[in-house]
């Protein structure tokens, strides 16, 4: 309900918060739902708010810089990587609904004592090498329901991405933006720091089907096979459809590059360099691939295989990835003969 006073003054008195949205969506689409996933998503949003708040204060409270250790995949850990990881683990443990947790910052998976029917895979602060320069970073997450009868094991997470029940990211930029899918499209929320609530701002988001933007670290070109070099070179030529070459945009923070791709369209890629890709399957490639597909886009690996169909063999497995607008990913597949 909205009075004429509210309307005249352009005041929205009926905003949709994340909690309200999730409750309404569960009631409409999952009548048998137990409410556990709702509670879990609530714990996730607390972790995002806490991390957003910590990042904003980082420079003022000496949280910038290296922690002096390296993580499971050999990257130098920033202080904020360590703090973000702790915030995330504590929030998931306290939720009572998470049994298994995989974090980029932890070598082994964590199995919590107590109840819980879900497994969460996360990169608590992705893009952290950018953080000292004030560039947007984010938390990426994917959620699985435990396998039937499981008491929590590695098998609950070494599954294709198609089996995730929820996924998304929160980008900590000028505002904190949460992009979420529970398998019924993508919805975007913006954190109102005064209210302390994520507010629905991008309902049923769809990615444009094409856009002449490519996003890739071209400094790695020497590691790419000739066909990938040729494809990227082809984007720099005048295009028949637009009369212009593609524009290059690369932030170097996956969440920020994918966020722009989701909103504007285009192509984001991190192909295999040398022996393996850089981006991790469980908590970088899968959640982004599910979001992109749910928004009408596509995500494939260097061989043209659908990312969500990969079956990871280890929790920190990496993959090459090409994701974005449907037509742009199809262009890559056609050019490289992967269709
Ligand atoms: P991180 O998880 O250690 O932060 O690394 C992942 C990040 C992504 O956010 C980004 O897409 C990529 O690494 C950038 O890598 P590069 O600096 O090699 O271009
Ligand atoms: Mg990462």
C-alpha cells in the first residue's frame, strides 16, 4: 500500500528486502520447503554485511596489506582474506544449517559438528590483490543440498554445478550488490547501509544477448594456443555488425568483471594458461556459470564444454572459462570450431 502523500513525494513505503523476497519466493515455488535454505540465506546475508562493513573500514583500522601467509592455492593472503574467511566460517557455523564448507582460503573442507543439510563453497574475498587500490572485490558462493543420507563428506561438493540449489556473489563496490539465483532467474539486491537491509533493485535480471565488449588478461597471451590468440585478435578488427572493433574492459577482479558483463553484456574469459586455468571450479566458475545461465547467458570452458556439467575431482580444481552474452559465447565456440 502506498498513500498519495508517499507517491507525491516519491517515497517508496513498500520496499522488498532480501528476507521478504526469499520468504515470498520459497512460499510460491517450494511449498514443501522446510525453511532451512531461507535461514541459510539469512546467515549468508549477515556474512556479506559484515564483510562489506569490514572492507569499508579496512584502511582506517590497519587491515590493508599482506597477512604473511599463503592460502590453499599458493596465493599470498591479504589480511582481509583472513578476516573475510573467518567472518564467513563463523557465520556458516552459527547458522546451524551448514554441514560442509569449502573456502578458497582453507586447504581442506570443513565439516561442522551439529546439524545441517547444506554444503557451501565460497571465495570469501575474491579479487583481493586489488583491494589496496580501492577496486571492487566480492564474495562468491555456491550452495548444495547434502546427498541423500550424507552426514557431510567431500562427495557433497564434488558434484556438477547443475546440482547447486543456490549461488551468487556480493560485490563490494560503491555499494554492496548481491546477485542471487535459487534456480528461478537472477535477482539483484543493493545494501542500504542506513536500513541495514539488502533491497531488491534488479528484479529478474537478464543479460543482453550481445555486446561488443571483451574482458580478458591479455598479458597472458603468450600462454594461449594460437586459436585463442586469433579469436581475440578478430575482436580487435572492425566488426561487420557495428562498424567498430570490440572494446576491452578488464578490472582483474572476477566479481566486478562479471557484474559489468551481467549488466551490460559482453564476454569475460580466463582461459587455461600453461597447464591449468586460474579460476577455481567450485567457488568461482560454478556460481558465476549458474548466474549467467539463469540470466540468459552462457558459460563454457576452453573446450566448449558447459561449465555447469564439469565434475570436479578435487575441491580447489581450476578451469578455463568463457562466459557472458549468449551470442558472444557462441561467437567464441563457432570461431574455435567447438560447436
Ligand atoms: P583470487 O581468488 O586469488 O582473488 O584470484 C582470482 C582473481 C579473479 O578475481 C580475477 O578474475 C583473476 O584472479 C585475475 O587474475 P589476473 O591477475 O591473473 O588477471
Ligand atoms: Mg578468488
